[in-house]
């Protein structure tokens, strides 16, 4: 990272951020072109969990290349600058990384993955209809690299 003064080196801070963030942008390669998708996600400290329909561009892209990049960003406030637009800044945190995706097929494991996602919004316990679980794909990203950056903290 070029700006080491802004690097988040404490993994606990990165983990806390990912437990609270509600949207992550995943970067895929589809037919040789970049493809970025914003998604809700779950996080367990080692994996990112995504839910999806069984077919579509995202699923095709994962079958073509299982490596997924991700970024989550929180802008807390834009800080106006004096005299020139170039003096403006922002207070923010971001986490980015990547890892290898796989698909979860086991119903109980799907429920656990969805619990990680749902705990961002409600305490639970949660119920999932078997018919809905059967139609859904859970994508599990095993994180192999991760970093964080912040400014104004």
C-alpha cells in the first residue's frame, strides 16, 4: 500500500468493519471482461458468503474463474476544503481483498451462511423455507488476501 499511514494493520478492526458493512462489491472476470456486482454479504472471519440465483452472469463468471476480488467502503463524511476543490477530503474506511469461490450445496451449511448475512440486520433466530433454500446458491469465498485503509480516523 502506497499510503502506509492510512493502512489498517489491526485485523480486529478489519473484522469489525466487515461484520458491520452491509454491501460488498465483488469483482469477477466474465468472458475476459471485468464484471463488478454490489451484494449483501455475510462474514465469519475467514469467509465471505453471498446468495444468488442458480443461473446468471455472476454464476457463469465464477465457473470461468473462481477467484473473486471484493471491496467494501464506508464514507462517514466528506470534508470540504478551503479555496479549491482539490483541498476537499473524506473520512472513510475501506476493506478489500480476494479469494477463491466455491458453492455450498448442503442445506444446513446454507442456513449457517445466511445467518451470517442476516445477523447484520436482525438478531435471529432465523427460519428458512426449504423450497427457497433449494432454489438459491450460496457462494463461499475463502479469503486469501485482505487489507484495509482509512483516512480521518
